[in-house]
C-alpha cells in the first residue's frame, strides 16, 4: 500500500550547494542546483519513511493543524538600531 506525505521543503544556498529541508520531519539533503536539492530531498524523505511509520506524522495533531505564513519585521525598529 502506498501513502502520500505532503510536505514543505525549505531551500537555501550555502556556498556552492543548495540545502533543502523538510520542515516537518527535519530531513535534510543538498544539491548543486535548486532542482537537484529538491529531487534529493524527495528521495531522502522517501528513504526516511522506509524507517519511520508515516502514520506517526499523519496522526500528529500539531502537524495536521500547521499554518505557514510569510512574515516580516523591520530589524531594529523596537530597539532603535
């Protein structure tokens, strides 16, 4: 039986590499391009769930009710910097 795990990957550049992280499971991978990092993360997450029961995440109320939203602040606005 095949289950589907929907996740959000965060990708950033470190030196010559792009680093990709699944923000829910904490699985991290990398690649030389954004697409490589994305594909490598998908593979790493699949391998991770070979060892971890997917229902652990699907039944986690915190996981199911997570809301992600972009936010911004003006650095130093409060401290006067």
